[in-house]
């Protein structure tokens, strides 16, 4: 997670340092560009919150969703394509054996509730391990135009090769319990268009929604990037499973300032303010992640001293001048990729966009 951990929008009370840096006004050209970019803004459901983003921002493919110990990925997909992928995965698992022991990787497949399209694979956690006790229940499902993947770890210490192990006997077999939990989560899952805002209690994540009350086991990490640029994006992280932190964003000033010295950076603005009745802290910096190239990294933090089901620890970030998140590149791809030569949005533009967007961050009605 980013060093500048959390932030939120500009509202009523802003506590600035005594020697605050003065952010320049936008030029007429920059003003026109930001006005055009923010002319149309659409609410997006992120975790149990809403934020309005310019229509030019699209969902980034890099994300993490883990709710109640279940890892979830939902993507739009046609049923025919899903079935092809599902059968291919089944064939791969059925053909694999564990090294040394020669035991099958796949123990079996369980049908989905209500005989829905797909199934749940009960497999060894790792194809590289010779043991079978560490398990993964791997759910594949297709529902209303979306592929649903959901995994949970399990343990089965009842295999014959583990009969002499006191550890395995003690831990027994929790696979049936984990299977029931995974099935329960699946029943509450739905695919969702990015612009769709649910009205019932539950949590949003990329392309999906899980109905239900808040829990202290939710981790949502997602990004939106500007479709016309490689280096402008927002990141949202919500965690209800970490409890209270030792300090807040503004308490970490010495650490942040030390980092800024290493990257020829400076603070543009920092402080505490209220946004839609929520207390937040923010820290906006300029830095040179690549020498000679200025980039802008803004962070908002909320609920750092709570971090629970009803007040999850929230971080909201914006970057301009740093490449958007993406899959890991090969060495050849990394070597041939052109570096970011200049931030798409300059200092004044970045701050203007930040203020416009963060002012809309609010709890989704009915989410909690």
C-alpha cells in the first residue's frame, strides 16, 4: 500500500501548515481541459461507498477482492466462452498429479446450488506440493452474463498418508464447513455493470456486488484510469479487517517528509477536513519517481483509528505522471516500453480534479 496512506475531498475546514505552499492557478487552457474532463461525471459504487468520476475514467483490470476469506473475481463473459474455459480448466485439473506422491491434484467436483452453470473444484492447494491436506475450493459459475470465480482455502487432514501426524489429526477436515460457506457467499453474489448502483445492503467490487450486512472481513482494492492517458488514475482501498491503526496520515509526517527528500519532492497541501459529514485527512505531494519527471500523488485517509465493519479503513489516491496499474511485464516488454516523459495533468490541473472528485466521496445509502 502507498506510503501516503489515506485521504478525502475538499469541503469546509482545511487545516494547513503555517508555511503552506501556494498551489498555482490553472491557465485558461488548463481550465478548459479540466472543465471538459469533468463535464460529465457518473457515480461509481466502490466498496460500501460512492464517488463521482468523470466518464473518461474506466475500470482498471488490476484489483483485489477478498470478503469473508473468499477471493472473488467477476468479469463479463458470454456463456459459450465460459463453458469453454470451464471445461478446459476441468481437463487440466483432472490430468494433473502431485509430485513424488503421484496422488491426483483434483479430489472431485461439487455442483453449484440450484444446479447453476459451473461447479466447485476440490483440489490440492498447490500443484507443486506432494501433500493433499492443504486444499482450495475453486468455484466457477456463470450467471446473467458474468463469469464468477471464487476461491477459499480449506484443510483436510484425513488422507491415509497423514494418519501418523498429530497435527493433521488435530486439525481434522474443515472442507465441508468451508464448502458450505463458499456456497453461501455464491448465493449472494451478482454481476454488475460499472455504472449500476445497488439499492440494497451490500458491498461493491469490480463488476460485482455481494448482498449482506457489513463484516470485519472485507478487503476491496480497485483502480480507475483515464482512458486517454497512461498515467492518470484513482485507487480506492477499503479494509474492515485490520482494526485501529497506531496513527493517522498526518501523524506520519516525518516518514513522508523523509521519502520526499529521496525523490526531490515537496508537499503541495496537507490537512484535515470534513467531506459529506465524514472526517478525512489528506496529503498532496509532487515528487520525481523518475529523475527529472515531476509526478503528483495525492492521498486521502478515513477511519484509520477504526478499521472495522461499520467504519472500514479507507484510502483514496490519485496519481498523475505514474504509469497506471497493469499486469507484470516480461523483461523484454519492460525494456522496450517508453517511459512517461511528462505528467498528463500538471500540478494545478491535478489538484482541481482531486478536489472535484473527492468532494463526492460518501457512504452509499443503505450499504451499511
